[in-house]
């Protein structure tokens, strides 16, 4: 027991000695640096470095606890920024630890803040978690923010206005030649692909007819189309019925019905009815076909103008286009017929090898090359020839894997004593890169 106590005391003395020696060494280094800095002047790199080391040693830090839902991505080392509306974002801390075990379904996050960069009256309402969008769309949005897009589009419109006539004179014959070569091939391949998938298309159409169209359009037919049919077609049908009745002999029909019932007619009624249809009714109907066509046209036109029919058609078309099976089938047909089709690729190569087409593209390239080079330089370069901040963001995130996540402090009063909440950002933002003042000669 005594030996254990002596060993413990000795260990504590050794630890205290190491602390004192360490502080002494840092103190000597700091004093020596300050002495050298005073000899080298105010602009000395050493003086700046010593000042930063001193600020790091004497600056107090504070640890805060925050809570994040499981779906929010937060990792140790993620930087924490403070951003006021009228000032640039300032790095004020980082995530020290993320505990996802103690509270299932959420994470407890420990954050270390540097006190000298935080206003004393700051009240943290919540922390907003941002994630860099590294998709193709995100890269384009980063390279071309709204203000730069507006300026580039304006410059492109100016360039097009000055080159439009010349460009159209050069490109129109070439495009016509290309379409003349490609259209027959594409049309033929599309027809073949559609025929191959006609059964799948028929199944989709039958499903929509069964599930939607039958009930919807049957209801519209009774509510909208049938009243129009009765109004428009009734006079025509009355005329046709009158003419047919005048040519039909009721006596002849009655007599043949009677002899058939007695059993001596041998189908006389059916034969007489067939004769009436062929010799009397059909010629009368054919003579009224122009009137019936006008009635059908009027019914379709008035039905199509009804808002209920228009809404039903719009909904049916939208539902059909948005059907996942339709989109998948359309994509498959386009890939088979155009994108992955050797016949189309061969036709494209053939038309691009035509001397007239080659000459047109070469002339356009020479005309538009200065414009394209200028636009690309504006995208990737800054005003003084350096890499643009937008390209720097893309390179750091996509190639170096940096600046992928960060937190931003949202100041404001909190209504409870619960841990500070970490919430996902409601809109895409860019990592706040530090700005540096370039020295000018």
C-alpha cells in the first residue's frame, strides 16, 4: 500500500515536472521570438508567426454540446463558421467529437470554439449543417453562380448578335445536308424499335385504359358528348328515318312475318329485311354521310372546347407521360434506335466526312473560337489571371476531397435549455473560402 502511494506521488511529480519544463521551453522560445521580431521590424514574417503562436496559447476556448438527427452528416474535424450579414464568414472552431451510440437515432456533437473570435454577447440559436454538392449539377452551379451566369449570357448574346447572320449562312446548308442523311436512317430504326416493343406499349395503354380512361371518359361521354350528339344529330336521323319509312312496305313485312310463323315462308322475313337494308336503308344513309360527318365534327369540336374534357385530357396525357414504365420504354427505344445504333453512328460519320460539312464546321470554329476561349477564361480565371474562387472550390472538393462539410452558427435566442440543434441547410451554399489581399508592387 505504501509503495503504491509512493509510486503515485512520484508519477504526479514527474508529470508536473514535464508541464513546468514544457511551459518554460515555450516561454523561452516566445521571448526569443519577440526579441528577434523587435530587431527585424513590424513587417517581419517571424513577428507575425510569433504573434499567432502567442494568440493561440493565451486564447481561451469553450466547448458546447449540440444534437443532430441521424440523417445529418457531421464528422470530427468539420469546421465551424460564424457569419453575420454584413461581414465575411469567420472560422471560429471545429467539431471535436461525434457520439452516435449514447442516443440512438441521433448524435451528440461536441464543438470547440475559439473565444477570441466570438462576440461576448453571442447567443447560439442553432447550427446549420452544409454539405458540398459534388454532382455534375453542383459543379456547374459552383463554377457559374447566378451573377457570373448573367454576365456570361449577356456577353454570349452580344457575340451572337454580331455573328448571327454569318453563322446561319454557314451552318444552314450543313445542317440540311446532315438531316437529309440522318432522317431516313433514324426514322427506319425508330420504326423497327417501336415494332419490337409494341407488346410492352400495348400493355401500358391497356393498363391506363382499364384503370383510368374507361371510367373518366365514359362519364364525360354521358355528361358532355351525348347532349351534343342529341342536339346536332337528331334532325339528320329524323330525315333518314322518314325516307326509309317511306320506302319500306309494312304490308310486305307483315305478310312475310305471318307466313314464317305458319311455317311455309322458309325465312321470308329475314330475306325481306336484308333486301330493305341493302336496297333501301344503306343508299339513304350514304346520301346523308356529308351531314353525318358535319355532325361528328361539331360534336368533337364542342366536346373538346368543354373545360371538363380539356382537364381530363391534360390529366390523362400528364399521367401517361409521367408513368415510370412509359419513361423506361421511351428511353430504351431511343437508346436502341439512336444512341446505341451502329447504323446511326455510321450515318453520322458519313455525313461529317462530307467536304461541305467539314468546311462549314471549320469556318464556324474559326469564327467562334475567340468567344469560347474568352468565356472559358472568365470561368476558370480571376481578374488578375489567378484561379477563380469558383474553380478553386471545385478543385478542392472534387480532386482533393476538402471543404465537404461545415457548420454555420445561427445567432439568436433559444426557447429552451435543450442542447443546441444542428439542422440541415435549406438551400445550397458554398464553402466560405478565406480571402487574401494580394500585395501590389
